[in-house]
């Protein structure tokens, strides 16, 4: 049986939210170097959005996503880059805003570990 990693993240209510992450088939920690992306729930406030002010979101699309998330939950996680323990979101702007508007404390993310050079590439 595979090892199960339990990650605790503080939520807005200052309690801890527990999420699970399975290791890769070689037994590596889910966010260790060389492992592929992992799906986790992250607190919204832990995700930096450096390009958030570069364009406005379509309010109709945000509203439609809010309705969908309330009815069936988030179906596609947002992509997040983790660099030195800091999470950066560059896509999923409408999904992120819909979660903010719904006052949801966390969002499902597909997390990839990257280097500072990868981060600089995204910021260009």
C-alpha cells in the first residue's frame, strides 16, 4: 500500500484543513523535486497572483462558474507553480475569482514545482 501524506493548511477560520496527497510510484514525497504535478486544496490567501491586474475578468463567466461550483464543485483545478515554498497562480483567473466571490477558503490546484528561472519566464 502506498504511503499517504497529510498536509495541513490554515483556513480563514484559523483552524486547519487537512488534505491528502499520495506519493509518486517511486515513493517520493508529492512535492519533491522530480515528481510530477500533484492535486491539492490550497487556501486562496496562500496563492500569489502576480498578473492579476493585467486584465479584467468577464463578470458573466465568473457568475456562471459560481453557479457551477455551487452546484457540482470545481471540475478543473487551477494550475499553480510552487517555487521555494511559495505558490504562484498564472491561470484559472475566473475560477479563482469565483471562489473569492463565494467566500470559499480553498481551491483545488494542480501544483507543479519550479525554479526561480521558471518563475521569471512566467512573469515576462
